[in-house]
C-alpha cells in the first residue's frame, strides 16, 4: 500500500513527465524548422504545408473557444474539453468560460516513415494532448479525482476518458507496405474510434457532437477505451474497394482482465463508404469520483484522495455499422451502434492501478446481473455552402433497456439508473477556413435526458453556444 514517500515519488514522476513533454515539443520544433516539408501530417496538411525533416514530421493543433452553457457544472482545467458539453448529473447552473478542443483535440506530435526497401517502410507516431487554456496535460481522470468526496451540487465538470495525464497519448512503432498493409504496436487509437471520427457528421468534435462529448460510444462502452495501451493493430486494403482491420490488446500479465479485440470490414466506392465494426473488451473500467464515505475510508487502505477513484467493471460487447454518401457539395452521414454490458468474467479488486497511475479504491463487479443494452444512432449532413465555409447539422440518440432486478425490474422512470431511458442531442455549426492552417467556428448543441438516464440529474437539458479558433501546423 502507498505511504507518504510513495505519494511524494508519484508527484515527482508526474512533474518529470510534464517537463519531458515540454522538452519533447521544443526539440521537435527545432528539428522541424531545418528543412522543407515532404509528407502529409496528422492534421491533414499537404506536403508543401507540413513541417518535415528527413522523413520526420512535426504536427499540432491548438483549439480554443468561448462557450456558454445553460446547465453545466463549473469548467475544469484538466478534462480535454473542459466543459461537459452535454447535460450531466452535476449540471446545475449557467456557465460561461474559455474551453479548449471544441472542434478537435489540441495536441503536438511527431510521426515518421523510413523506407526499408521497395515494399516496406518503418513508421512511428508519438503525440501529447494538452489544454491550451490552462497549460495542463489532458487528464480526464484528474477531473474526477478533484471531485472526490464533493456533493453533486458543488462539483466541477468531471468526465472519465482515456487521457490521464500521460506524457504521450499515442505512441506506436511498426511496419507499412502498400501490398501487405500496416502492422503497429504500442498505445493506439482503436478501430472503432477511427470509424466514428470518419462517420460522425461532426468528426468527433466535442462541442457539437454527442460522440465527441462522450467517448463511451467510441470506447465500445467505456470512455477509457477509445485509446488502448499494449496493442497490436493491423490494417490492409483488399483490391480497390475493400479494407480490413484487426486489433488486440494484451493483458499486461493480469490474466484475461483488460484484454480487448476489435475487427473492421469496410467498402470504399466512389461516392459511398460503409464500415462494420466489432469490439469486445474484458474487465472494462468506467471510473467515477469517490463519495464522501468512500473518501473517509481511504486512510485505512493507505490510499490518497488525489489519485484514487471508484469504478464499475464490465465485459463490453459492441457492434456498429456506419455509412457516408458523398455528393459534392453534400456529405450525408449515418451510424448505428449496439453495446452490451455484462458482469466481468475476471473481476478487478480494489487497489488495481488504472491508466495514468490512478488507483481504483472502490470497485463494483456486479452491476450487471441482467445485461445492460444500449442502442446508439446518429445521422447528419455537411454542406459546403462556399469553398471555405461548411455547415453541419446532426442528430444523435441513445436508448438503454431496463436491466434492474427485484422491485426495479422493468422500471421506466428516473427513480433508478437501471430503468429504461434515453438521451438525445441536436447540433448546428459552421466552420470557416481562412487557409489550410487557420479556421474559425460557431455553433451549438442541445442535449436532453429522460427516465433512467436522468437518474440523480439536477437539470435534464443543456444548450452550449460556442465560438472559437483553431490553428493547425
């Protein structure tokens, strides 16, 4: 169990990684400035616009705006989006402030490709997520930890996610071949998240789309699983139309706990793209803040409230079908995902170390005696009204079944979280590109919850008008 010295060591380690990330960014900037660009970068800039030196490209995104919410908790400096964007349990007042990463995650990264022979090249990518309005590394789990023991009526925004203060959110290396595909190893974006980024009308923007505001769906049921450690990922094109993908997450020596498997099959025609996905995650973690009574018991366990959390553990199975139809200047999007939660085959115990070094001090392994089933669906359109101006309209919906037992079986009210319930979100936004590097955006998203999905909510709706600027390099 941790003691005072280990807590001090933890703070020193976290400080070290913060400093290392800064050094990494400065070194990368100095390297990239020594030669003209040659290849496409993470944000999608052309070769002439990118920063490349000897096959290594520096890229980044800085996205900052101002947002007003009709019902929200005070913004956090830690979560990548700062705001909750959709209505949440602790939403209670109108809030206005500076929010980062409204259209896309603010980040800095390096990626490279090194030809080995006519068929194969070595590839790598590392990137760091940060919050430009606070200077903090993106850390969703810290947004939960600062609310430990705090009642809903006094909490700030706290949302689980895969960003947990790590020095690098993406870090992989591998091999790539035009004929045989790409095989990479490390911490990587999942196939399901790649699909949602492509097929969400808002491209996973957190301020204007439900899929970006809640990574539950891109994580196949858990917000921590849209990026995964210790993965092997393989993608390949088959002919001119088909593409395949497979991903496996290794368990890190903890039995079958935390393993994951994903698969993808897709078709790309001249005007139509369709992709199907399968995801299975064992012992998936959904973290929350600790209650006051749970915090009071931490000293006896030797844990600190600064890096401890509560969590519900489940085995999650997801299937998804997504489509895109292009008829310039229109793009039509649609998607459907089914997620099933079951009690874990392999339980996790209190003391389990989650991503970012956070400790699960209170663990529930029996939340799903009956399977929880969630249906997610969306549709939208993007319209290039002018060469540099694009409008997006989208609608999202979620429905969960009643999965309680005993007196709560089959309920359909807000009395219990296990009752059937629904969530809807609608958005309208505009993005104007001054050039390939700089754009401005304006829009809003409405969200509302009902019945079981509104359990313990202080308010059940939110509207978040947002305006901002984004710079890509």
